[in-house]
């Protein structure tokens, strides 16, 4: 499901020689990109700095804003941890083992991409909320999942499941078994083989998957909104804060936090670009 | 590839059981809960929820905005892939990187950016409004948000296929006097069509569920700019979980069919390329 990210080829002359149609096509595409992507980006930077640095800084250092950032960080880290640990196992099993139902499992992995975030949130309400499937047990155990951090971690994990698996599978496939078998023949244990042979050869692919997972997790909004109730200073993440701030006409704080997240996403994009060349080197 | 004969059966079964349990618990059980709630009162209940005027309006709006966006982004995405693969110009590497921007950005932030640019009280938005063009709090804003969010899909689906394609055939067609447009339609398009279709379907499937950018941009006026995912959110907030689940079941069904179709297109393409290489 994840589109691959090829670098442009170094050669190629284009469709015939018509310089006019070449210039025209480039202009159309660059124009579309500028209007669609760059325009909004410039707009939010101008907007956030509209009243100078002082109000922006004051808005960004409010206690509920800081708490929201902290919440986003912890929820995302927890989701990344779950997605990475279990995602690695799933990728390993799907690539290295053949069994009945494997194709079905492989298909399951892509499903979170096709599920609306709101529906993802609804799933956990129906499981853990009032009259939910598991509600009687949780009630008895005194565990609160909905309107609380466990539900937020689960919902965020759900939407981010595919990334590590989909990035790791092709790399695992490409690496093959030769080196592992060699290590094993030389007397290495399975753990040693995994840590010293398998992991180093797939590390860039894994890292790329982790970066994508983190980007997706920290930006998640719909699923978390449904599950958390967005209680200010408690279950409110950065995206939930933006939503509330705009609703309450706290324009500077809302766009300020949005700008911080945009800047962070932008740096993730740069890391992704750097990693791409690394993973391609590793693949060759 | 063989199964690692060297691993003990215990280790193999342990890993497999972990993987299966994780995917079942995290994906299958939650989805089953939605389907179960949608069907609590049988097909009649589901039908009743889907037939409510508000639900019908929301579903219709979601479908037509997604379709319109898919047409635009399929054309522009294919064009972008073509320009990125076949031409060299300054700023190209930057442009290639910029294509991924929507994948890295939180969709809510996308919504905020669009409101800041096109809101009626802003410079650009105000000017457009004086020309009679309403974007924010209108279906046009929904289409715009969807265009932003799904832009990479077609580009990244078509780009690798285009890169593998030899330019020879095109050049032959061109030498024989075919116009660039004719060459594109007769030579290039048949080769990249499966990739274009894949990208377009992914765009459409993604658009059906989009929430974060739309909820900010659309203004969510019932009957005018309230999409299906926003409607589902409203039903959850109002405590109508069955109605929310019913509409979710329809959206899920539609997305799954699209994903299955994408898999089928891709498998067919793989078979064909194998046949050619043999």
C-alpha cells in the first residue's frame, strides 16, 4: 500500500523535442504544487508571526499547551513502541514463514489505511465504552480505557500499524537467509544472529518505518478525538488543543501550535529524504 | 524462500502466535465490534440508519467530492510523475521531496493552513469571495483539502513504472510523425494505466474517510458541507452509536472493496510483467 519513493532517473530526454510543451508541462506542475502545497504553508507561517514573537511565545508556553505537547509525545512514543515491537514480529513471520492464512494476515495489515480515523475511534468506544464488549470486565478490574490514555494509545497504534510492517517486509525479503545461516553454522545462537546479523542489515528500513509511524502517530486527530473526550490539561493532545483553540477563537495559540507541528512534520520530511537514499544504498 | 530450518519449532510457533494474536486483537476484533453494532437490529436497522436524510446527504457529499478530487489528482498526479521522471530542471529534487509533504503533515494542520489562506477574512480568501468564489465552509474547501491530502498517491504509484519504461517506443512513435499528445495516449498511457488506476483508487479510498482537514475547512453545515465521517462523529457525540456504526459499515465496505480491487490490479500487473520477461 505504501507508495515507493524513487529518485528521479539521471537520464531521459522527454517526449520528443518540443521545448514549448516541455516548458508548459513543467509550469503547470510547478504551479499546481505551489498553489496546493506551498501556498498554505507560507500562509500559516505569516499568520503565526502576524503579531510578532512575544504573543506567539506567550501562547505556546501556556500550561495547557505544554501539557498537550507532552501528551502527544508520550502517546506517540507508546504507539511507536507497540507498532515497532509487534510490527517487527509480524513482518518477520510474514516474510519468513509459510502457513495457512498467511495471505489473509498479509491483507489485514493494510486495513488501517482504509479505515476512517473517526471509525477507528468508534471501534474502541464499542469495545471499551459504555455497553461495550469488554466493559463489564474492565469495570470489575477498575480500568478506564475510554476518555483516558490507554484508549488513546490503542487508537493511535491502530492507525499507525501498517508502516513498520510495510517498510520492513521488502528489506527482509531482499536480505535473504544466507548471512543468517552462515552465522548459525558458525555457532551463533538465534538471539545473537538476530541482533548481530539480521537487525543491522534491515536497520535503515526499520528506522524509516519508525519515522513514518511517529509522524502518523503524533499527527493523529480523529481517532484520538473520539476516544479521549479532549479533556483540557488531561487527555488533550496537541492536535486536540488546536481544534479547541480554533473553536474558542484563541487564534494565536491555535495557529501557533499548528505551526510548531507543521515545522516538526517538515523536519520529519527531511529525515525521510535522507533515509530514502540510505535505504536505497542498503537495497543495492 | 524456505522456512528457517535452523529455528526450533517452539520459536517459530511463538513468533507466529504473537503475530496472529496482535493482528486479530488490534484489527479484527475492533472491526467486528463496529459490524456487530451496525447489524444489532438486523438489516432493517442498518437500512433505516443509512436512509436517514442527514446520512444520505453526508454520504452523497462525501462521494461526489471524493470523485471530483480523484479526477483532478489523477490527471495532475500523472502529469507530475511524468515531469519528474522525464524532464530535468532546477528545483526538481526539491519538488520531488515536496510531493511527500501531505504524508508527513497532520491532516488537522492541513485544515488550519487552508483556513488561514482561504478563510473569508484573509487576503486571498477575501478576494476570492468578492469574485463570488466561496471556498471555506463550502464543498470547494472539502475538495481542496482532499486534493492536498491525497496528492502523493498517484504520483508515487506512477513514478516507478514510468522510470522502468524505455523511452524508445515513444521516440519511434514521435519519429514516425505522431504528435506528443497522440504518443501519450497510444504508447505511454496503456503502459502506465494499471499504476494510474491504483493511485486513483487509493486516493478515492483515502478521501472517503478523511476527517481532520475537512472538519476544520468545511464548516460542517448539514445538507451543505457535512461529510460522512463528520456525520459519524456527530452521531457518536450524540450517543447514537448504532447510527454511527451503520454508516461506518458502509464506508468500511466500500474502502475494502477498493483495496481488494487495487490488490487485484497489482497482481495482474505482476503476472503480466512476469509473462513478458519470460
